[in-house]
C-alpha cells in the first residue's frame, strides 16, 4: 500500500487522515526522529528558504524585470513574499553590522563630524544624542524596513508616468532594497576588517542602492538605464529626505516626552 494513502492519526488533534498534512489542523506528518538534517530542513521550511527565497534571489539577479512583471501580474507562488524578503535580509544585515562593529564605527564617525560642525551646541544635546543612538542600536533592523514606504512614495512621484500603484511601488522597493542590502553585507564585512574604509563602504552602499533600483525599474518599464538611474537617484535621495524629516519630528516628540519624564 502506498504509504501516503495509509490512514494516519494526527499527533496534534487526533484526526484520522491520509497524506502528508492533517486536513483539520494542518500538522505535518513527522514519522522520523529529529536528526540534524531534519531539524534544519524543518527550520528552513518555516521561512520557505528551500525554494522561495533562494529561487527569488537567483531570479532577481538574473532577470529582475521578469520577476517584477510576473509578481505584479499576479503570479506570486514561486517567489518569496517581498515584505518577508526585506525583513529577512535586514535582519541578516543587522547581524553583520553589529558583529563587525560597523554600527559603532559609523556612529563614532558621524559624532565627530557633527561635533566639528556644531561644537558649541554639541554638549547640550549629547544626552539626547546618546539616547537616540541607543534606540537606533536596538531597532537598527527596522530602519531598512521603514525606508520602504518612503521610497515607494518617492518613486510613485518621480515614476508617475508608469501608472504603477503605490502598493506596486512597495513591492518593487522591498525587492530592490532587499537585494541592495544583500550586496551591502559584503561591504559591511570588508569594513569590519578595514575600519578605515568605512567612508568607502557607505559610498558603495548608496551606489549599490542607486544601481539596483535603476536596473529593476529599467527592466520592468523598459526604460533607458541612464534615465532610470537618474530618476532612481533623485527618488532615493528625496525618499531619504522625507524619512529624515519624519524621523526628526518623531525624535523631537520622543525627546520632549523623555524630558517630561525626567529620563534625560
């Protein structure tokens, strides 16, 4: 008898069924001991990494225009969900940023630069600055994800002729930002070994974003790559400005609240 057709009692809910999954609660049939191989395979299946993620990464590097056209047309089954894609890669990037001390080196560099430009007011805002840095450290993986809605809004403005919806720009931004984040991990590792190259790392990081977004939109919309690059550069810069203004406003509110509470 075919093993998959033999009646099975679900270990989770007690239902009797046939197949690999319980038709009542969805429990997967596991009839083996948990070897390391089975454990890793089960863990990968949670994130759908065995097929969806690696397949999506491969296709985004090979033919991003085709991926975006198929996903936006409704053929989504083969591809990793764009939001899960950026969340996973943002988390992975955060791990490398922290273990290579890239975050601390960047903060130290920007702090020295800020103090040299605003020496008189630096001491008065040092407490607030340290608090904000601590918040940023704790939620650094969220920063890349928060860029998505601002980038999508900016691209919606500068690529208005494409007639793409805001939600569609969100999907493109997730895939493009996630892919550029994946590439930037390499720069992060290099800067971890060579801290003096931090400025180069930041420059390459931004350059990668400009290029990836340009390629994605160029392939999707069949636009000239140079025009797409210029529009993408402007869109990203404008998106950063919008996010910066929003962050300053939120930071100011947090600062006021913390002062009222006597924390700073």
